[in-house]
């Protein structure tokens, strides 16, 4: 059977409306380079902490290799509730507050979208956005309405409110953000919380980088989260980025029981449960300090900012390990064209079109050692100064 006939006859419109991740395309391009300076990867470069590795290994050796309950093993549920009680004052479980351990934060986001959205509904996402967010549209039949946040990448109530219609079901917030690393302050979050309350819209707070936030972005010594202001939201958090275990696929969602119960029903028929040994493995994470890691990454962030500020506009990240860099207008190049130039100089980055309806910025990841990062910054700054380099 010819391929075009297979695509027309057998493949769903849902899949055909989705494009392969632009990040994957960069990875494929990088595979052709011998030893690239890889500033494209969204994965931390430190090892999983030993207590977590030991707990996962012990779980395997102790025979915890089968299915678990859909909601997650009780010891992990208890550890998460204790953490939420200490950090945001959410003591649970209660009749109106629930928790579900998920297969990564992406799993939690997909379950949330499936539980909330019908064809014709709308969800508002920031632009730039994490690459998964727009794809929640084709996956559910709903529309993802983008909220432009240039030039400061702050998704504020003022920017969101004009986009709300009678079809709006949810607003998806990401702070710290991928790709910009921007952290919203409590005053901005309070206005968004009030807006959602007033308009009857569900707020989803994707906080995969909640623990990976630099001290200079904290307020009163803590990471600003809308969950400290209300329980009328869905909180999405995970372990992969903070503890270097992205492949374990471990996350969790907490929020109103009426939503968590429906998401658990969906998980039962899709993911079934998160990986059993990984559930045991992340329990020790709640007693670990990552101050040294954050300090190292803050130094790397400063290398990026200090290297590129002389040649272009740079919004200083408050968390995560990305910087979303505006290309100088005098270059006369799109970010895709610039990224292709960088590849010819052995540097891998991600063009802004992967994360945005615009192609004016470049995502740089500083999840690489300082020597390579510094070398990459020198190349990028020279390319930005000289369009013919």
C-alpha cells in the first residue's frame, strides 16, 4: 500500500495535524556532528542523587515490579502530602482535595486536558510555550488560545483577560517557564487567581521547575506559587528536572477532588500507573538539598546573560535552565536561519518557532559544563555581531 494512501485512508486527522517536535529535529541534526556544543537539551547534566538511586534499586530487588494502585503507592502519597503541607499549606487528603501520581508532568497535563476539554472548548496558554501545550488541542479537539507575552515573557491577568470567552475552560500557567525561565511574582499570580475565580475558569499551574528556582527569584525565601493563594487550581509538579531523573517519568497533580477523581479514571485506562520502582525511588527526594546544584546553575545563567547582554536583549531567567534570547534585528535573520548558522559552527540551539508563533528568539540551555557553555556563548555572540560569520 502506497504511503500517501495509508496516510489518507488509515492515519487519524488528530495525528496528521501534529508536527514532530522541532527539538527532535535539532537532535537529529546534532547527531551528524562529532562533538557539538549542545545548548539545546532540556535535561539536567547532574546524576540522580544516590539515596534515590538506592531506593529504586532496593524496590526492584524487593520485588516492587508489578502494577501499583492507579493513584500511586501510599508511602509516596504520604510523602507528597507532607511536602505540600510544609510548603504551600495544603494538608490532605480531604473530601475536597485530591492527589494523583502521574507518569511525568506531561502525563498529568494530558490527563487534565482530557478531563476538562471537549471539542470546541478553549484553553489559554502563554506564547512562548512548552512544546507540548499546543498539541493538547489536536489531542482533545479543543483550541489552544495563545497569549502573547513578549518582550518580558510574563503571562499576566491583563494579557489573559481579553482572551477569555464563553468557551474558555482553563488557563495553563508555567512558572518558571520553559523556554524563558521567567518566574512570576506573587502580585501577578494573585491577579490571575482572582481572574480565574471571577470568570469561572480552571487554573492549571505547571510547576515542573518549582524546586529549580534561583534564590533571587524567591519572595520571603520561598518560590512564588498560586497554590499558596488558593486551592481552586490544579497543581502540576514533578521530579525529573530537579533530581536528574527525567527518564523515570514521575510527576504528580493535586487539586479539587472532583477533577482529580476524573483524571484517575482516565489514568486507569491509559497509563494504568506510574513506573512502580520509580515511585519508590523518588520518596527520598523530599529530604534532599540541591543548593549546590542551584548555585552552579545560577553561575551558568550568569555566563549566558553576561555574554549576550552586550549584543542583544536578554531577559534574566529566575528558574529552570533556559534563556530565551532575542536576535538583534539588524541581523535580518529568523531564529531558524540563525540556528542553522550556529550548527555550521558546531553549536546546537533551538529556534523560537518551536516554542512560539514568532521566530525571533533562540532558546539556549545552560545544562552543560561551564567550559562548553563559555565556548558556545563566544560563538553565539560573534554570530550575532556579524551576520556574515
